């Protein structure tokens, strides 16, 4: 539920900045399907699954999709602006 709230806040932050973005969350177990069926520019993992970072880095090797763990403080504060900024930095 907290991840869904963060997605909503990130979407609002993107709209406020005039960014047309599709921001979504999925369970780690369904991430492969989500990656295959969506045009993904960046992948952010929730802090609770940070242990899966290297696994996703290997899966995305050779693809132009940066992956990182959401800053724990930004996640805890549900700071959609900060997490959106983190995603933007990864894409640039």
C-alpha cells in the first residue's frame, strides 16, 4: 500500500513538472512480466527489496535501463518529488 501511495505522489510530481510519465509499481515476483510488457526507462526498487539489486542489474545488463534502490528516507517520507528526481538523475 505504501508503494502505491508513493507512485501516486510521484505521478502528481511529474504532472506538476509537465512530465508525461507512466509510473507504476509491481511486486518483485511479477517484475519480469512488467519489464517485458512496458516501455521502461528506469527501475527503482523499494528499500525492502534492496537485496535484489544485483539480481536486477544482471537481468538488465546490456539494456539501457538504469536500476537503483529508492532512497530510504525519501521512501519513508513518501516524498514523490525526491523519488522522481532520483529517477530523472538515473536516466540522465
